C-alpha cells in the first residue's frame, strides 16, 4: 500500500478534470510543479546545511 498505480492515477486525473475543468488544469499543474520544485530546493539546502554543520562540528572535535 502507498504506491499509486496507473489505474489510480487515471482515476485521480479524471476526477480533477471533472472538478476543475480543462481550463484550470494547466494552471494547477504549473502551480503544483513549482511548489514541488521549491520544496526540493529547500530540502536540498537544508541537507547541505546539515552536512556543513556536521563537518564543522567534526573539525572542531579533531582539534
């Protein structure tokens, strides 16, 4: 459980088409894509910051 198959994806897309209509779907898709991109960028930055913090901490402990 937790994985979305092709059938479930088609059902979700059809429901979205019925609810929002064909004119709004491109806008919603663009906004969703932008949000996912921003989330990934911030998650990557947090991960890099954490690695830098751990590296600095390890360098201090070596002294």
